[in-house]
C-alpha cells in the first residue's frame, strides 16, 4: 500500500503481514510513516494505491466498518478523546457507537485492565497525559477485540506506567493479534514477537527480533540506525574529531 500527498510520498509501496496471536512492533524513527500506515490500516485514511485486509475484511469498505469497529481496537497516538467528558461518559459513548452488549460488564473490565478507577468520574481534560493514554487504551479494549492497533502506546507515561502497559500488552498478545508502533528499541525487546521496520515510508526490515540482531552481538541499536540511515553518536563524535584534526 502507498499514501501520496501531491508530490510527497508518505508511505511507499509497503507490504507486510502479522501472524494471529502475536505482537508485532512497527518500528521506525519519528516521521517514518508509522502513523500514516496505522490510519490506513484502521480505515481513517484510504491508501492511494494498494489494498488492506484485516480479519478478512477491507477497513475501507463501508459495509465492513461496524464489524471491524467491534473486532479491531485502535489507540491513536493523540486521542481521539473528548476532553469535556469523563472516562465513564466516554466509554459509555463508544459502547453505544459500537453497539456492544453487556455494556457495564465491558466497561468494568477495561477500567480494571487500564487502572483508571481513580479518575473514572473526572473530566478527561483535567487528567495527566499518562491517564489520558490509559483512557485511550481502555476505549481500544472496550469491545474485547481480536486485533489491536496501538500507536505509541507508552507515550507520555512514567516508568512505572510503562512497565504496566507493556505487561498488559504481553498478556493481551497471548490471545490477540497486536500491531504497535514505536521508535523505542527497548519497547520492541520487551513485548514483540516480530519486527516490521520502515524508514522514509519504505519497508526496510521484516522478521524476528533475533533476525534484526543479524550479527548476534546484541547491538540492536547499531542495526536500527544502520537501517534508518542515521549515524550513531560515537560515529558522529568520530566525524567531529576528524574535522577538528583537519582544521588543526
């Protein structure tokens, strides 16, 4: 699939798959095209070229949207959260939109999973970014979906919250198919079964975490920067030293 805006190619002919019951990390530096890809996968954006299939359905097909809304959970990088609502009101609203049965049971489940009991009746606009992220995760889990698409799920969280969310993702990954975007290598190592990496809108790697460590030396950071075409800090320092030597 590709996404093109005028002369700018945001996503350039990428193709990948995620096995059922696994957690795949969608890795890449900021601006690589991760969020654009996520929006196409969830039907928020239509690809300029190519096709998408999730659970045997095309998310861009109007007739499939309600079923996918129930079976696919999506956490965007920012929102959508209605800041004047409380988490209680927001979750009830999404439950109605998705036409869920057993609404109270579903809400109780995600409130416990995401630990938002203490802010359940507080306006979202007055919550910290970390709590807003948890509320966003709760709405993504509300329908107990088969597939979860999470865009930077630990963004804005403190270290303890990050550990809790990663633990939740690992637990959910035993039963669900999860694609999460991140630019954090430690996130990949902590939760992922496989890695999909893009750079400047192009697919540059697809495989296991072990395959990403092609030299077997555990230096995933070096491999990441090599695929992203960016120098490591020590290489930058060496270049600076060379320039200083030439100047002298």
